[in-house]
C-alpha cells in the first residue's frame, strides 16, 4: 500500500512531467515534503524556473492524479483504525490537520477506514497560513473546544514538526514511517 506522502509525490511529479519538469524523491523529502502544492510550485519557480502561468493547470492535474492514486492505491488500514480506536478509548478527541486540501483529507481518511472515527478534519484551505505556520493546529484546537496545551500532535514531516513546535501543544510525537506508529506514546493520558 502506498503512503499518502508517496502518492502526493508521484501525483505532483506526473503533473510536472507534462510540462517538462520533475523533482526526485530525495528532493521531495528534503525540501518539498509537508508543503502545500501551491508552495511547492512557487519553490519550483525559484529553483527551476517553472512559469507561474502553469500553476493552475499543474495544480488541477496534480489533484486529478492524486484522486486516481487514492482510488487505486489507498486501502483500508487496520493498524490506523486500531490506533484511532485506542486514542478514542483513552479519551482523546481525534482530528487531522493537514496541509493537503480538505477533499484529499476526507478521501484519504475514508479509504483507510478512519473518517467516521474523526472528531474533526481540516485541510490547508481551513487555515490562514499553511504549515509551517501553527494556524491549522490552533484552529483545530479551537474548533474542538480544547486549549492547545492539552493537545498531542502527531507529525511525519519536518514542515509539520515546525508547525507543531510553533503551536506549542502539550506534546509532540514524531512518526517516521508506516512501520513506526508510536502507539505506546499515545495510549495513556
């Protein structure tokens, strides 16, 4: 099963290739991971002279590829369902606050089987400023009716970690990959 991070990389690269551009996976992980598509496109203008006139067509093509890959590569994930259930059983409200667009967050959550377990999900259009700004975490806490200092933020990218640190939650947990879930760190309050 492909991780969402890999799907976003592959979809962006396919959209870029239509216009003669690409980024390597190492470039993606080192500099682009966790950023919004529009931020990535601006970075590509600075680094590889991508024309801003292509932003909208590449953005839409990337969304189309992303949706196609979600349909074909994302599957029900019992480990994610179990993780969310453990959090819920221990009294946590569970929210996703992502730099992906809200529709992608909903689709990903549905495909892996956790959408109906979430108390809230937010996408990049729900915050004034994308990660690494803390806005989306602060808004999520506000919408859940909790103080950010009561929150545990789980992140898998450096951009997300910067955002989490700026939000100043009670705790931050870094998840490095699919095989490393850190569920023991999240099970008790």
